[in-house]
C-alpha cells in the first residue's frame, strides 16, 4: 500500500477524487498480462467507476473491487531492444524473457507473446491477473 501523493507532487490526487488514506496494492509497470476472465471482471467494474488519471492505481482499485489477484511474473522485464528482437519470432524465442514489445499490435502477435511469457494454462487461473514490471 502507498499513500496518495502530497499536494506539491505531480501525482497529487484531490480528496474529492480519492478519499481513502491509502492506495490498494498495485504494480507500477509498463505491461499488464491478463487472463480474459480477469479482464472481463476489471472491465465490468470500470464501467461504473469514474476515470482516474493514475492508471496503475486505478487498476489496483478495480482489481480489489472485482476480486482479481495481482501476481508478479519474475524474470520478465522491459527492454528498449525488445522491439528489435521481436521482429523475428525465431530470435525472440531464443532471447531472454522480454515483456514489453510495442510491435505486438496484431492479436496473433499478442497471443504469441502471452504463450511465450506465461508458462501455465490460462484455465488454471480464471480470476488472476499477472502483471509485468520494469
């Protein structure tokens, strides 16, 4: 848990926008990998929730409300070289475990990344959310 930022901070949140003294657990990262049931659960709560400019914190709030659990995926990191490596699937398969690739825009590429990064069947964790950090 963390405190909301102080008023002088660029991440300051007004009490009218968030009245709790602490933020719920959240990950500050560049990539989130979610199972589809987790995405549905978070999305369903997001529709009734006012937008919040701290997207990482918002995901933490929505995760807590929807019962989705947060879990880090160790040994997966962002690298600025990932986009270069990802351009060749064969090179990517033999590389270290990168998580953030801006080139993965097509659904088939996103599924490829999910299968590469997640070493368990999605059905085993129907409500889990897996988050990847820098």
